C-alpha cells in the first residue's frame, strides 16, 4: 500500500528536524519494501512511497502524488504522459489553484506546497486515505495515523468519542480518528492551509440523476463499456489476480479480466470448514465458467489466531471487521503465487443496490409511505385490537413498529450496541465524556444531505461512507498491505461511478429484487447460479469457532481480561460475554471480536495508551 506523508509550516520550527520525514516514511513502509521518494521546499518536507508515486519540484513549488491520478483536461493529460502526474499537477495548480482537482480522476492522495500555502486532497471515493493534524503551528499529514505519530513532539491522545463510535460501527468513521486533534479527509475533499489557517471543502460529491430514461439495450451497451474500462485501467501493466468469492462483482471482474488480457485470469478464493459460511462452490462455478487459473485456501481457527495481532498492527486505529482475516489470507495466497496486484469487487453493492438491507427497507417503506391519516387513523387502531399472542397479529405489530421509525434510524435498528445498551457495555466514567446519540445524529445528517430523492439512492449515499469508505476499503487495502500486495478497485472507476449516478432508482432495486439492472445486463455473461445466489462474502465463522477451539477462545479471553484494566468496558459485561456467545454465537460473537480487536490494537500501538 505504502502512501504519502509530510509536514509544512510558515517558518522554521524546532519540531521539523531533517530526520522527521524519514521517521514518518518508515511508518508507512513498515509492511512492505516500497521505494520512497522525498523532497523539501521552503519550510516543508514530503515523502511518497509505492509503485505509483511521483514527486515534482520547481520554482518554489513542491508536488507529491500517490496513486493513479489521471487528468480529464487534455493539455494536463498530455503533460502528465510526457513529464509525470506531479509535474502536470504543479502546472495545473499554478493556473487554477484548487480548481485543478475537478480535472482529476482515479485513485490518489496528493500534497502541494506553494510558497506559504499548502493543499492536501484525496480521491472521490476515498480509496487513498489522508490524515492530518496541526501541531505547534505545523501542518502534519500522512496516509496513516502512524506516520503522523512519528513526527517529533506529537503525543497521541485517545479520543473517547471515537472509541464509542468504534464499538457502535466496528470501525471509527471519519472525519474524526482515534486520536484527539487528528482528522481524516473525507472522500472527494481537499484541505487548504494558508496563513496558518485550515479550511476543508468538497471538490466532488455524488449527485444522483433520478429521472433519466434510456432503452435497456443502450444502457447495457454503455454499462459493459464502463465495466471494461474499469478493469482495463486497473490492470495497466501490472501482474494481476482477482479475488473470487463467487458473488456477482468478483465473478464479473474475473470474467472481464480474462476477456481483456486474452489469457486465463488468475483467481483466488477463501473457504471455511464451517456450515453456512463456505461459498467455495460458487467460486468454483465462476472459475470453471470463465476458465480461470483458480487457487483456493481454507482458513482454520489456527490461521485466525495467527492473524489477529497482525491485523491489529496494520490498522492505524481500532478495526473490528472480522472478514479482514480471510481477505488477508486470500491476498497472501496471491502474493505467494507471484501476483503483485489484486483486483477487488468492492463498491458494486453500494453503486448498484446489492445489500440485503435495501430490500428490507423497501418492504418497510410500503407502510411508512402510506398517508399518516390511513396509518394512524385506521390501520394501527385495528391492529392494536388484535391479541398479540396470535402469530400474524404479533408480526403485524412488530412490522408497524419498525416501519414507523424514520430513516435512517430504522436502517440501523439492529445495531448490536443499541440492542445491548451502552450503559450495559461501558463504564459510567467512560460514558461521561461521550455523546451516545452522535452516531445516529451523524448518520441522519449524511442521509439527509444526499443529493437524491429516492429511498435506494439515499441508502447508497449512506453506505458510500459507512460501508465503503470507512469500512470495506480500509479492510481490503490494509489486508493487502499486510500481505505485501497492491489492490485496485475496478468497480470504483470514475466512469462506473458516473454510470451508477445516472441509473434510474427502479433499475437498482425493483421491489425486493436487488441489483436488478446489473444482473439483467450480465445475464448470459455470468453463470445463472451466480446471478440467482444471495449475497454472502468472506464472512468469518468466529462465533461458532470461539466455542469449539481452545486457542481461539483463549486469545479472546486474555484480550477481554486485559481490556478490563483500561476502564472502558464494564468488567461484569466482559465476564459475562463469553457465556452469551455460548448461547447465541452469531449474535454475540461480533461483540467479542470487536472488543478483542480493541485490546489487540492497544497492544500493537503502545504509544496510543
């Protein structure tokens, strides 16, 4: 993965010693052996590492770019082709200032120093993260919080609200981070540092066009073209392989990869010897259908035990998505096979309507969209007259109760922390410094600010942030970084994203039919079994294995015991939690994982304690 880091200030500071940039760069390259490039201009220094890294310096201007940035402006595109992206960006910034960002596409993070001004930016979908803080008048930034923490005189302080948010979401949603005063740039945004003042703004937002009507045949033609463009751009001149879960996204990418390269795609899948979790059969169907060179690996509880501390170490803040473990082993399988870049299918669900909760919310909307006079004046009084012990009456009452909740509150109604109760989980002292309503307040703000009117597109906008940018992308990127392999996301190609924005809502979710257009457009290309299957993914059977495998149970129990000492979670809850798992493994298993990984993160990041 590697990344970008540096610092900038208006005048020389004792904190900006010459070796500061080396220490920061070491933090972003510790999981791989990427070549680093660095430069200094005025009172600033920057380093960028990775195969897609570029630095340019001239006329008092310093530009560093990490990733695969491309220009839509023909003149800048030609300049980038001949002299490099950083050179072209420097010229574009000289002419347009921050407006040059509207000419950029692709996946990237960048920094520009120009006299007494600095600009930081990250790509539209947030695939290349960039964090920052202000320390003693110095702007310090990095692709990871670990890089920022390596800057002299920075002493990370834990953000209590971020800890609460982590247990709520199983990750820390931006723009805040686990450290007080350290922030992450939101997707499609930039930061300007001028005269010691910081300003952050969006240069791109997803804007849905919901009333466009085009023939299916025309849509299908354009859709296949942008999908091929996404895979073609991701492949480049790299030695690539593809994750293959057997779902629609990974199968599509595997098929297009073989088609575009003219050679069998190299695909990699993970399985589990656990009932209800293994989907290797679907991966094999796709591999056989497209004639891929397929590789398989079965993750065991011993593999999970070995990976837990490594996963905690590679993430710069607590991260509780358990599917990071199989993702890591799948990436490692490809790395050991000689692959240098993996293609991931992430983003397809959020662009084309593939998550099961979308269809559930549609069913609830059938009631919530009825006129209030009909709901409150007729239906609900009649349902209340029915005895709740009658099966259908009880179901109707529960349905009405849930459907009557406003969005997005009902979207996250089954949140585990909400169901258990924060006062049951956390100590009273910890909660004194926390806004327990902040997660739901922030979700409502994101939902309401979506540039969409339809239910499905508003849900997609919510998931662009909480499911994709804050969760799935860090999971896959960090797991690949740990395996020493690069990752590309063809589904997040700008052309694919733009196509999705113009696709009519009814073509994403038709009644309860998920991905309606996506599946119909690929019918005949994908195997019928793949189109018909329900979504699953690389889910880890942690709860079930926790009961049966002593080593896995021991590392969990040891982690929970050590977490007691931190004053965050109630000791009684931690003592009782393993017994809850024994009775309800699928329900309470995720909470054990989240709290275990919190303690493991503390252990692997001792300066954060």
